C-alpha cells in the first residue's frame, strides 16, 4: 500500500509577537520585547509549504487560532464589549492578556501526537491533541486544535481525533515534538519512539528549564491509540537544562533514520537497543549521532540543526534534510550537516529554508509542521480545501498581505484595531479553507 508522510503546517497568526512567554526556550527569552513582522512570518511559512508541495510532498494548512482569545478572558471575569474586555485585561491582568494574545499555535508540531493506521490496532489514523498545560499561553489551545483536526480529518471511519488528555500536570503533553516514528517505508508497520522529560511523581530541579512531557502522558497516548511497538525513552536532563525544551530540538527521524545529538537521551545505549528490539523483523534502524565534540549542545540549540525536516522525496533514493538558515550560518552546525550529506548514510543532501521570524521565538522548520502518514485513501479523505497548491498559495499570499501588519510590538497586542483586523482575517480565512462560518468562537457569538 502506497503511503505518504504529509505535513500539516500551522499558519502564522496576525498576533505573531515576541512576548518571551516560554520558560526554557532560549530564543524566546532573548528576543522578548523586540518588534516582530507578522506578515513576513506568515509569508515565510507559506514559502516553506509551497516549496515542499512543489517537491511532491502532500502539504496541508492548519488555521491559526483566534487571538486575542476574548472568550477565554471573559471566562476570567472581564466584561463589556470585546474591546473593553481586552483593555481591562491588559490593565488588570497583563500576564493573562498576553497569554490570550499569543500566536503560538503556529507551531503545529505541538498540535497532537499521531499514530498512523499501519500502527494502530483498529486501522485508523489516531490523533491526541496536546493539552500543553506546562505553559499558560499554550494551555488554551487544545479545544481549538481539536476542532481544527476534526475539520482537516473529518471521516470517523478513517480518522480518530481523541479529546486531549486531562489538563493536569501529571499528564502534561506537548504533542509530536516528542514523538518520532521509524519504519522501512511510511506505509509499513513501524516503531513509535515517545520521549518524555520527567516522571509525573518526581521533583524537577529547574523552573527556568522545565521538563514538559511526562512519562505518564506518553504511556496514556500509546494505550488509547493502540500503538504498536512503542518505545518510551527519557530525554537527556542535560539537553533540557541546555535549552532543548522539546526532544525535536535535539532529535529528528523518519523512515529508518534517527538523527540525534549525543545528549538527546538520558540512557542512550538502552534507548537505541530498545528501538532495535522493537524494529526486529521490520527494518534495520540507522542511527546518526552527532557528538558534543563536533557540535556543542549550545550550538545545536542556537542553530536548530535537529529541528529540521527529514524528507522522503519522489525520485530520490536518500533523504533530504531541510534545515533553517541558522544552521547554514553556524559554522559548526553547517559542517555537521554537510558531513551527513557527504557520508554514505541515509541523508543525501541538505537544503536550507528561511523561517527566521519563527526561529526568533524558538521554532524551526520541524516546529511548524505536524507530520501525518496517510494512505492514498486517507489522503483523499482529508479536507481538500486545506491542501496547498498553486491556487491556495496565491490566495493565502493575497489574504496575508492584506490583513497582516509588518511590524508588531508586544504592546500593540492591546490595540483594539488589531482585534478587529484579526477577526476580519480569520473570517475570510474560514471561507478560503472551507471551514464553515462558525469555526471560531467570535463567528458563533
């Protein structure tokens, strides 16, 4: 059966800004308070999507969330008109107002954990939207993400979109940023590597660099998906404390190849052996390790080499690594990437993409996309209006150029005019993507 690894990229929202809301995310902290370029950010994301679609990769668009989230602020006791709610929230509770305005749903790797039908007990593609309870601004995303996934994958005979796990710290779940699937081919049974940062019942020593994914959430997702051959591995403590707030900052994999930094796993030998055992009789894993000596963790985090996309492209025998331009501009990361391509291993070449607006907030190419392995029938059952082609790319470019600002400071999020601009943009977007006239809360209200 022919299957494809499709990408569903998050469309950057009109409130894209540098608020510094994410503890442990070094880039987010460094750029807090700087001016952002929402229009440039969304166009960079669209250019990446179009580049992949042009190469033959099935590419879908995930809509941004409604921000500022006025309904959430009303639930906190702020009343009046929408603009009054926004003004009062910024005056009386600015931390909550900032959270309600964050465009962080653009990082679709945190949208959900996905188990393809080849690995699921019931033969459906399973999604568990991430509850993202480790950060206030992201914890309000789960309901809308669930709605978005059901819109993109509407056929319950082929897709199972579960509710998020209960929104408690013991079940803190950050989605596919901590999940890697390995297999001989996309449509064949594979191994699901689920990486966790801490046990829910242990003490974590650092509030500045928190471990976000719990072992218990990863186990629960594997159970509810009926996921075959799960491997649970602890992320390296040193990696988390060094700024790898998600495993995809130090590890990426697809098909038989697992590319990782020396610090990625707490017990590297046991993790690799568990993958070998799970893959026995299916495929031979190819482990590509980059050492601390060749690429110090600080350079790995700064360059986001591992937050790249590993692509299977039509007509190419070896994988393509799609890395951010920050990797190319970092001498040690660039050398490590070129060494991978020069070897006789699974990676044949490296390409670079400009997503610097996202990178300044700590999200590289891999953060922007949710990978979903789909058969041809499953691909056909997805919402065709969200699949990127020349026409949709052109329509979204015109749309973004009309509605998005090219400069935004965090203080601008309090501007009631921005709220109206955002509602206008999202209202038009639901028509472009055939999401219906009641997809967002403000449309129903």
